[in-house]
C-alpha cells in the first residue's frame, strides 16, 4: 500500500484495496462450504463496492492522473487487496481459526515488526533524533486504537462469524474516513458521499441477510 501510494492517488488506492472482500468471498467456499454466497449476497457485495468506488470517483478522472507510473501503484493496490484477503483466508483455514484472538494478533505483530524493521534498515531509514507531541500521540493512537483494539476485535470476529459477511463490513472503512473529514475537518458533505454511503449500507444488508 505505502509503496503503491508513491505512484498512484490515495483515492484510487482506497478503492483497489477494498477488493479484499471479493478475495475472501471467492476463497471461503474452498475452506467452508457453508460460507458460499448466494446471488443476492454477491449483488450486495458488488453494490457496496460500487458505493466506495463512487465516493472516490474523482480520483479516476484524467485530470487526476498521478503520473505515467500510476498503473504500478494501482497494481500494488490490487496486490495488497489480495494479500489482505489471503490473511483472512489463512486464519480460517489453519489452526488459527480456533486460537485466541490475542494470540493471532501477537503472531501478526511479531512477524510484521521484524519484517518492517528489516525493510526500514534496507531502505536506509534512521530513527528520528527528536519526537514531538504530535508524533507520540499519533504513535499512541496507532498502537492502542488501531493495532490493539481494532485488530483484536477483527480477529475475534473472524473466529466467531462467517468471514465472507464480516469482510463486507470493511467497505464501511473508507466511507468512515470521508465522514470523519466532514465532521472533524469541515469538508463538504456532497451528494456523491451520501449516495455512496447508502449503497454501502444496502450492500451490507444484502450480504448479511439470512
């Protein structure tokens, strides 16, 4: 994702990484036949994704092109979506499906911590000489809220509920970001955003119905 953002726009990346629920929906029937989506649920998943794509549609107009290597960033976004979906499928297909959520989170953080430290070293990054209040507060938010609380809850949900239906709810994430922009940053609430939110809600309702 972060490498891809060097070549494509954030709007395009936000759309491509949320192809992940489709990866989960396609892969789960090979793991648990009971999680095969019905036609109406596929329609719901497509409707929700269309809502996200519509919300970020400005990033796809020719004038918003990120440059000649935009295709590379887009491709990395699709690859990120496939890897994200593969993570969920791996959890459900292995003994992690019955492991405590905190153990699954520990495994993910331990592996990613080592790999990210190695990547930073290879990239020649250095630890900053000074960290201000904004840096520490941002790190605290990322650690406690994002990494600990949200991922711990996510792994618990994946263990206890159908992965295909849970994955559909991730399509609310980019719209939540847009709504936060309206509420916290005073950005305009556009018709595009309202229509997109309605599409995601309808889509998730279709995916989640009995």
